[in-house]
């Protein structure tokens, strides 16, 4: 999130993930990207991931599969992967690994898991030379077609799971995700998962269930929300026939990022529910709101702890829409919209002189 460090929020999530792993004793933990906010993560973020993985492997003694998203530095994550595998940590970072199932044994037998990290369409196009792969959606379709065809050719039925960094048709974006390369229709239809018992999905930040496909979503918000989304870790159980049941185990975030949008008059009545002292708040004033004075700003900050910023989007959009105007005219229009009154002649003369000095 721009201008806000999320390291403490990430550390709080890692701690709860480890506690849940201790409690549930799962056969496997799957972590799909994005792991980081950018492809060159900070030293602190790398240390946090390293510490969390160490505890999962050494304290919880659980097998972990990890696959990067489009914001993760794939080559950095791939470093030493052959050594990590000996410690029950498998990194899946390329197409060859994605097409090769990982075998997991549970009390009911074998489960084949194909893990699909973020892959560039060009990489998939080079591998499947007979098909045209212009977008990420096409790439996902081609990969899933290959995996399901391979399963149909098997003589013995084996329970199958696909864990993929994919945008599946019907999956709802929440505005935090970075668009995929290529066309806007870069999605994979649910029908592409035919014959797969369960699909664990990454990319979309909102928890959602699409039949036997499930997005766990991001563990906390990456933008200010009017209504916080349900966030947590997805727990999935599979029986001997491959029937799956999954549920969202809620995560208690360190803080929320709230957006309150209303008139100044309404916002001065205070929030409609109690705020935590660590919650960050953006106040968005409607177009009919009065001009903010220092006293009004002070009153708002006393009602809403940790106000990150106060916005007037209608005024800002109007001001930006006329960049060719001279500064005085633009300011007059801004003032009229913000204060609902016009500048008097004396103020106009003072401002004209001021703008003239600035331009000189």
C-alpha cells in the first residue's frame, strides 16, 4: 500500500498461520503468490518469509509447496530450490515443474497436485508450439487442457488437485489486483478443470468459492475499504473418493483500512461502529460538503483515530480536468466548488498578483 509499511501486518498473519498449522496438523500447506508487494522485496520482507518458512518446516513439521505470483521475483525464489526440497519445501517456478504432478500421500492413498505459478504467455507459447497463446488466459487454458487430457489417459483414477495462479471466469476482482498481460478477457473457464477434484487458486484478493474451485484471497487489505472483506486461510479436507470440503478460517488482522464516504455533516457525527486505535482511515467528502477549516479538520481527527488522509474526489477530478486554464481561473473554480461561493474582487486581485510573481 502506497506510503504504508505492511510488515507488521504480514508478521501478524504469519504468526496466526503457524498457530493454525500447529492446531490442524495438515498433510500439506500450499502458498500461492503474490508473496511480496514488488519483484524486488525489502530485506525485512525476505527475512520475514524465511522466518515463517523455517517455523512451518521445523516446528510444525509440515510439507510446504510455494509458487510465485506476477509480483514476485521468480529467479530469486528459485535459488536453492533443490536443497529446500530435502526439507519438505517445494518451490514451483516454471512450466516444466507445473506440468509434472507432485505426489502427496495421506491416510487414503495418493493425491496428485499440479502447481501452476505465474507464467508469461510467451513462455507457454514457446513450449506448446502448435497453439497460439497471446494472453495469460489463453496460457491457463492450454495448461489446463494438457493436465486434464493427461488425467483422462491414466488407467487408474487418482485424486487430483490443481493449485494455480490463475484468473478463473466468474472470479471477482476487488480492485487491488494488477491486471494480467494481454486482453481483458484473460480468464480461464471453470470447465477447464474437468476431472480435477479441487482447485486452490491465487491472484484474486477476495475469498470466493466457485464450485470446487476456491480463492483463499489476500490475508489483509491492500487498499482502504468501505466494508472489510472476509479474510483468512482456507482449510480443505478430501476423502478417499476425492470429495472435498473447504472453509475459510478467519484471520484477525492487526488493523483495518477503512474508507468513510459521506457529507461533512454526516462524517462529523462520527463512525457508525467502534474503531480500533490502530485502524487507518481515509475520509472521502461528498461534493456538497463545506470547505474544511482547521477546526473542522481537528474535529474529524478527534472522531476518527489515525486519519491517513482526507479526500475531495469530485473537486480533485474537476481541477485536473482543466490543465490548460490559467492558474487564477482554475483556483476560482476550485474555490467555488469547495466553498460554494465565489471569490470577491479584492481576493481576486491579491491572487492575480501572487500568480504573476510565481510565473515570473
